[in-house]
């Protein structure tokens, strides 16, 4: 059952440490599944680790977690070839698509190579909840900041653009993220947008950001817009703790 309207939960979180499996879904990811509104059956959750080169250990851990959570888990791999005969059909059948972090530049290149940019727009419009962390957050936006090209952060400006704004991730945990994101918005390299501290997420209905959420105490979310004289104006948003 799709969500009532196109829904994206873009995060700098959604995972936590697990003594048994190494990592497990956090409150933000659980909320993404709740947003799908499933009752009477197991939620269908598809995992993408494209940004980590379809790392097999990540995929294996996801499937172990899916069993523990009572999800009907699946994954989409693109290396060395797609593991699904009909990627579009499979994604449209899902309740939630969960995209892992890593190289957002690599993720976007692979998705476009396999024409997933058009598929994801269709999937989103069909009401499948899209969620993800870091690269899995930036990808839905126009762009953001990335270490895809090396340790020195650079702008990424060719996101899927389902959301017509920019996205800053790891805003509090990586010191260079905040000033660069503000600079890129101030000089209009990126459009105005939103940023999240680790443990925070942004809920979009359609293309409107409707709520900032957090799974950890003190995690913040921010609106960043151009200001006078080539500056940026940052406004801290009200955040609801899950």
C-alpha cells in the first residue's frame, strides 16, 4: 500500500549500533516504515547499497535485520549487473526504499547509467516511501556537499532533484560541512535548502518539507537561505523527537 502522497524521509541517521549484528535500523528508519501505513502484512523494504559499491556485508546485515524486524526485505544491486530481472516493477511493488550512504557521486552515476533516475521519480510519485542516510539523503535533492571526490569536501549539484532544494548532511559531526554548505547557498551554487545534524531527518510530503525529526537528543535541523551581501542565513527548525 503506497503512502497517501509522495513521501521522502531524508536523514543523517536511521541506524544505530547493534551488539548482535553490528548495526540495526534506528528510529528514523522505523518511522519511514510507519509512514508507509502497512497493516496486516509484513512491510516490503528494499535496500540499496549502491553508494558503497553494493557491499555484500552491508546487504547481508540488512537482510538479517529485516528478519528481526519482521520486514519482507529485498535489495537492489547493480554490480556486476542488476540482480533483478525487472528493476522498475520490483521498486514499484515496495513500501519503502532505503538507500545507504557512501559516494553520492558514484550512486548518481550508476543510477543514471541504469536509467533509475526516471524510475525513482515514478516510484516516488506512486507513493513508495523513499528514505536514506547521507548519500541516501542528498540524492533526492538538487545537491549538497560531498567527499565523493576526496577528503576535501566539494559541491554536488546533479542530484535527482525530486526535491527542488539543497541538502546538507552530517552538519554537526564534520566541521567543514556547515561552512561549505552555507557558502554554496550564499553564492547560489546550490539553491536554498535544509541541513541535518547526525541523528536528524527531514520529512517531505510532495516537495514540501513538513517536519524535522530526531532519533537522538539534541540533533538539529536547519533552513539555509541566501542573505544580504553574499551571506547565508541559517534558521534552526523545531524538531520532534521520535
